[in-house]
C-alpha cells in the first residue's frame, strides 16, 4: 500500500518493568522498584511533550491524528492505575485520538490487579495481549513465567467481563522441555479459549539471556539442554498454522494469526511502513520528512540504558535517514512478512519502474527456488520461504542501491 496515503500516527509506549526476568528474555527490561515507575512516567511524559518540537527540529511530519496506541514492555500492567491515567490524559491533551482507535496493552498473566484493569478499561484500552508462551505449567515455570494455566483462563474471563474482548495470546515454540505433544496441548487450549488473535514465535536463544548463557556454560538450572532442536521448532510452527486455521485463526503475518477483521492494526502499521512515534526506553519511531518533495524517512531509536534515560532529559536517540533505496528494500522485507504479500504495481508507483527491476528479478529467482510465489503482480512467501524468511529477506538487501537517494 502506498505509504504516502496515510496521515495518521501510531503511538508506542515502552514500559520496561517486569516482576521477574524470563530465562530467554533479551529485551531492555528488568526488575526495578515501584519508586522508579513514577520517575519513568515523568520522563516519558516529558518526551511526549517535547515530541512536536523534536519533530520540527528534525524536519519530520508528526501527525496529530492517532489511530493506534500500544503499550509494550516489559510488563506495562505493573504501572499503578494513576500512572496510566496520567499517560492517557497527556496523550488526549496533545493528540486527537480516533474514537475507534485500537489501544493495546501487553499483559503478563496473573499480574493484572482489579484496580489496573478498571483504570485501563476506563481509559479506553480495547485490546490486551497476554504473554502466555505455554499452557503447560511446568514449561511456563521453567522459562521464568510466574503464571499457571488456571490464572491465564481467569484473566481472560476478567478481561471479557470488563468489556475487553479483543484478546491476543502469545505462544513460544522452543521452550525447555517442550515436546510436540505438550505443544499440541498449548495449541488446543488456546483454540478452546476462543481468542480472536494469536501470535507464535520460534525461540531463538540469545546468548545474553540466562538460557543462552546456560547453553554456553552447560548448567542445568533452566534445562537449557532440553530445548527442542531447530527442526522440532519448525515442525511446531507448521503445526500451529494448521491447528489455528482449524480454529478459525488465519495466518496474516509470519508470526500472527487472527479471525476475520481482527488483525493487530498497530502491528500492521510497522509492516505497511506507516508512521509511528515510540516513547520511552529502547523505543523506535518511523516518521516521514516534512520537507516538500523530500521522500526521506527517519528512523529513530531511544537509548536502552534505563539510568541514562532517567537522568537525562535530553535522552539520546539514534537516528538514521532512509533514502529511496533503503525504503525499497524495507518495502520488500516488511511487505513479504504479511500473507497479503508485496504488490509490484504499488512499488512501481512509489519507486519507479527501473528501480524495482533488480528486486523483481531476485523475486523471480526465489520463486524458481520455491521460496516465493508470484501471482500476477503479487509476491508472497511460500510455507518453506516463511521458515527461512530472514535468508529470503537478505536476498533483497543491496539490490536497490542504484536507485537515486532521496536524501
Ligand atoms: S515478561 Fe517479557 S519483557 Fe519481561 S522478562 Fe519476561 S519476556 Fe522479558
């Protein structure tokens, strides 16, 4: 879809606090005292207030109209209700939030207090994403999650009772001690919950996580030696696609599945290259140049150092301008993530016929290898391509370098 046709904004808030660190986690999150939460929200609101002047100084467009808001982390529901109230008041003060905006909060099951749930619902939160990872209690416990299956089911009931029915459940394939049979148990419990959205991630162990360090050093505390093989994880992923299709959850992106009309609007904007402003620790933004005739795109990421972020009101962001060549590369590898695929006509309209020739040739080669499928002017990943999507995407890097840079 041509990116220029969108003039609304998505807001992302990073809330990096967790009650315990999961064994596989490599996010910029940690266990911090509640006293840090209020300080952090102060900083967050400072950044939100400064966003228009920052955008002006960077010469990027910051749309005022907001149609998606996403609180990720970390465990955002650990914030006290009054902190949420402050954030929402500041957002509504500075932006025009659509009446039907999608407002999502990530939630660690078993950690949502009644007070926080009530304040979320009152503030307009209408979507909750639960980091379940496994419905098998031993697997969840081994990975450092603090919940049981019973608590997840209870949270779903409470959320629905509070009027929040747009629910996502995350599952993770590749946890320690996971087997094909325990994986199928998780898939089947998820299907029984009737949630309209599910996400499945294939665990890649990062050497900076506790699990990764144990894998290298050979310990036994987190059962790192009992992590499924890559082949087994790939089979689990393929199994999930079939099981979810049976349950009415159609795959629409490599890791995401939804009932008709219930795809995550916020996450779609990342893959469709629509503007978003990320606020808080390690948060990313993507905004378009406000200079007439300049089609450059700015990507910015905030520091991932919490103490630096808290103590410095001029928090450093890493910024990079993307010219046409890099945008065309992104259009391929972000677009191919979605089952709707990449539409060659749209790319031709946005980047010009000669610029898209090298990547289209690459797509033809990958189609001949069975990794992509080309139907008319639409290009999509095949199931095999989806399993090694990063290798497929790498084939598009550098191909567009002949395109004249916009900036
Ligand atoms: S809840 Fe999420 S962010 Fe927090 S430690 Fe676990 S995986 Fe990391």
